[in-house]
C-alpha cells in the first residue's frame, strides 16, 4: 500500500517535471508558454459591468467571445484577491474596482500567472496625495515593501480620457508591479518576461537605437530615468498607440509583444 502510494507520487513528480522541461524548451524556441488560459469553471461579471468595460476598454472589444469570457473570469478573480482601500473619504465602488482590476487583467492577459503576488492592496485617494515614504506629492506609486499600489483617482481617470496620448497612470504603475513581480519567480511567464526585458535593455545600449528613441521625442524624457521607468513608458505607448509604435520602433515593439505574450487583439 505504502509502496504503491510512493510509486504513484514518483510518477506524478516525473510527469510534472517532464512537462515543465518540455514547456521551457518550447518557450525557448517560440517565446511563449504552451498555454495561457485553463480554468475549471469560468466566473462572470454582470451585464452592467460588461457594458462598463466595453465603453472604456477598446482592448476588451477586440477580443473574441471566448477571450472575453477569460477576461471576465480573471477580473472577478483578481478583485477577489486584492484589498481596495479609499483614503480622504474616497468611496471605493464596484466600478472603481472594475476599472482598476480591468487594467491589471489587460496587461497580464498574455501571462498564465496574473494575480501579481507582490501586490496585496490598492489604495485610492481622490486627488494628488502626500507620500510619507519619500515626503513628496504623488499621483501614483507602488510600494513593494507594503505590497501596496496607490493611485490618485483624478489622475487615474485622466489617463483614460485620451486613448492615444501615451500617458496612462494606471498602465504605468501596474507595469512597475508586473516588472517586480517577475523577480525570483520561476513560472514560465516570469521567465519569458525577464528574458525579453533583458533583450530590450540590450537594444537600448545600442547607440543608434537609443539616439533614435531620444531624437524622436515619441517617448517622454521620463522614460530614460531608469530601466523601470523606461519599460513602463514604453508599455504605455504599446497599449495606446500600437500601430505607430510598431511603425517607428519595430525592434522594441517586438520585444514588448513577446514580453507580454500579446498574440491577440490586433497586436
């Protein structure tokens, strides 16, 4: 009996290890995981909230019906796993949670692991707030020690008012979370993200490409503050004006598409 259980356990371990190895080999050649979406039971949002997303996320409207059902499932799951806290009398409504959660789901839709374990709570202020951490006023920030993402709701909404100005606070700050979330993780999405990001940083070291980026003025100067800001700013442009980005900087576009595994919605 005991020997049989041990044998079955050993077989399971061997099978899991083999599948993992096969996937790593697959991702090495094809730059994507074997699969991204696999759920036993899909969760849905209300028709009212579906309409809310359709009106605010062109990305969602470009997905097919099956992908939209995956999006909804991930959105419900993400919201259930995070704490949302209002500050300075800000009221956290279902729509606030949907708006924030949908941003996270959009950015991680090509990743198998989407819950962002380095993030546990989201704090929302009505307007620009004073940060006691670095003693300056902020529109948004991510504190990895507290696992907290903080937004000024006024500036969050302003980021979505124009769909193609490449300025989106929510996308920018969530990319910091995603970036740090891939550190010290061995899941396949994290590995692909890190590898592609390393290649992206190597591209930036090429003088002719860096000069092209700087001279174009397509990306704001803040992008060149450090590698974290560089990636966050590039992804803002990737999401909001993908065609223009692809036309002007195909090398960088390709790496971000690979990093996020964006093989859908016209990207």
